[in-house]
C-alpha cells in the first residue's frame, strides 16, 4: 500500500484538490428536469458558485463565514426542506417580502408583475409530451425572466398573500406548471442554500441521442 500511494501521489493529490474545489469553491451540476425551462433545459450542465453566499468547510455543510445574501432573481441550488433532494430554482421573494399569485400572476410587496407575451412554443421545443407552452417575460421587484405555462395544467396557480419569514426564501421554477417549488415544499431556509448558478458549461439534447447544443455552451444565466 505504501508503494502504491507513493507511485500515485500526484493523481491522489489532484483528486483531493479537485474534491475540495468542487465542495467549497465551484461545482458543475447536470440538470435532468424541465422545472426551469426555458432558462435551463434538461441536459444542461450548470456551473454553480459555492462561494456566492457562504464559505463552507470542505466536504461538509459547516458555514465558516457568511459572505452575501441571495437577491431576487438569483438562480440557486439548495437542499429541499421536505426531503433533502437537491433542487435548482429562482429566488422570487426575500425575507420580509409579502408575495402572492393570482391565476399565475405574481405580486411582490403589492407590486403587480408586468408580463410581455412571447408566443407559444411547440411540444418539440419545450420538453413536454404533446403540450405546447405559453411563454412570457415577467418583470417584478427589480428582476425579470422568461417563464412558461402549460395550458390545461393542474398546477397551483394561486396562493397567498404570505410573508416570507426571516432567513427564508420563496423559490419558484420558471416552468410554472412543472416545478416542485415553494408552492409545494414551503419556504427554503437560508442554511439549505448550496450555491448560485452562474452559467451553462455544456449542453446536450437528451431526447435526440445526446446531440450537443453548441449554442448553449458557456451562456450566462439570468
């Protein structure tokens, strides 16, 4: 064993440093679901910044220093408060915000979101089976994004008003009718946050023989 360790010391050191880097500095996460369409597609590999909000002890959830807090519109990875599953969603409301949804229309602190229709995408372009998606640009409380809805869906289109508790956040997926977000799992405590998603590293079409989607390589997330 001693001889094996000596002979492989460089690769062992590299793997250890890579593990420290991925657990404490930055990581890359493949996305298997459609909950953030059209911003993030199934088959995207997303670069996440683990130093965006906290410095953590490598290979643990222990916070050594608090660097910053999420802003409305940030796309974040976090552990579900319901079962610990790693999820990626968008921060829609901050601690102390009052938020509600009326028939898929958001209100944050009494401000109604503005919507700009962007048309309907065919099922082949939205990762659904036989369901087209209506897309709109949504702007509210200083942030904007493109969101989509699936006509005829039974998703929760109305809730609140609710006030976000201290040190917790309200998360929504951009694919509003196909996202297990705060409408189902509740508010997300700050200690459950993992990282902020920064950009797409690489992307492949999982329903078309994993063909590369070169136009998405390196694109920033916002």
